[in-house]
């Protein structure tokens, strides 16, 4: 029996939902995976706990004000400690790393993902905003550097798994499933008064606050539509969304002969993370199995873009192209933060996103510097609209 080389993994965003589950997988498979680097933005308590357990070579705290605290907590171990966003991007390039899991939240994941691609690292992509903001740039860099991008989102992992062994030219369309979130059955009038606490109670998935709000507003699904365009080289009209409240079918591919392949399983993010880590090998695990007798009915509905306008805005941004998806993402990050701080209502998030898309400067063929400038401009506009 041949020995398998241990895969050295950098986890960018190790204290979030995806990062912590990724570490569980590494802990369950020590003969296959080893943590080389851990990064977090603010959660020093958990970051230090993770470092003490997994003993990576490198730890980075994004918030530079917390550097000394992390440094002192790890002083007895031979762990290199750095701070700042530039350090996170530099760590992603380190030579011993085989794979970079980008699990940072929002726009912050763009720069380190670019660094990792240029260093020819395999990317396990959980940060969908990277492809939303700069899909054209990222996919071109991946081609130039022969860099594999393995999707970690449950929906894109499902599509990826359905396409293994298939000719991409035979794909007629893909169908992304959405749970519908906590407000699926609420009227437009009822949505005007929903609370932060209600929005944070997702019926099927346990996720971080930002992505949970995005799921409630269906912006998360809109981002997934844009991400799918770049991951799988599709036209906008080849990407459909269907509401599937049970979250058992994670997504589907329809082929030129009319047949449809679906990937199914219990809603558990460890499955797509493990698939990306082990690819092309499908690793064994002892996670709970799907019991069809417990799911005798699987239902499907069309999404309502009149109640959940963000999904429509995502399609509009994708169709316009250029820096418009970057504007969409920046505005969304601002309004979600404002909603979580009780500064605006649930429906106001969509109002401000629409106004920002109309006001921000449009650039048809942006470069990296244009994305940076666009992100700053769109955030400024959104903040002004909130005030």
C-alpha cells in the first residue's frame, strides 16, 4: 500500500462556521491533513485555542490591535505570529502549503485568494464574494496559474460532483436549490416588520450571522448564481433557482438530453468541505446518513423576486457585468451590518442596494485597482443612504 502525502492546509477564517468545521475534518483525518496556517480577524480567544490544539507553523490575526495578545498567548510554542490583512495575503503564498481554504467573510477574502492563486495553490473556495466581486479576474488568474478552484458552498459542490465525468458542453442548465430561509411564507407587508432575531433563525443550516441574513434576504442565493457563472463557465440564462425547503437536494444539473443529476444528503457543511479537501478521492466518514423514510416528501417552488428583490438584483448585476457585482456586494455588506445593528429594517436593505447600484460609477472592464475603488465608493454611497 502506497503512503499518501499529508496535505498542508491554510485556513483563512478559521474561527468562523466553515473554518471550525474544516478543523474538525482535519482532526478526524490526521493521516491525510495537517494545519499549516490559521487566520482570524477578531476572535482571538478561539484562534488561540485552535493554535494550541493544532500547532500550526503560522497564525495571523487580522486586527493589528490584538497582535500582542495573540503573540503572548502563544509565546511558549514555536508558532510564527503575524498581524494585518497584508500578512494574511502573504501567508496564503507560503511554499509548504498545498491547499488554501478561503473562509473569510465578504470582500476581505479577495486579496488573499488572488495571492494564493498566483502562488499556484489549490483553492477550497468558501468565500463566494471573491467570485461575485471579481469573477472575471479570478477565473483568468486561475487559468494562467493552472490553479484548481474547488467549491465548498454546498450548492456549488453539488454541481461540481454532478459534473464529474461529464462533458461540460452537454450541460443545458444548472438548478441551484434554496431553502427559502426563515421568511419563505411571509408576505411583503410582514417582511417590513421582521426582526434581526427572526432573521438569524435559519430553519436548516447553522451559519455565521452575515450569511444567515443573506440567506433570509435571498442575497446569498443571488451571490451563488453569480459565482456559478464563473465556476462553471455558464451563461446567465443557464442558471435557475428553485426553492426546496427540505434542503436535501443540494443542487442539480440538467443535460442536453433532458436528464437531470442531483446531489443529495443531509444539510451538513462538513460534507462539501471534506469533498474539496479529499478531491479527487471521496473520503469515508461516520456522519449521519440520509434516511428517506424521514423525508417522504420533497417539495419545490419558484422564488418570488417581488418579495425577495435581492435575487433579482443579483441577476441584473450579473447581466450588466463589469464592476456591477462588486457594487452589489459592497452595498450588501453595508446594509447587512446596519440591519444587524438595528439601524435599518429588513426591506430597507434592498432599497439601499438598488439605489447604490444606480448611483455608483459603472466600469465595463475593471482591473484589480478598479474593484478596490468601486468597493470603497459603493460602501460610501450606501452609508450615506443609511444616514
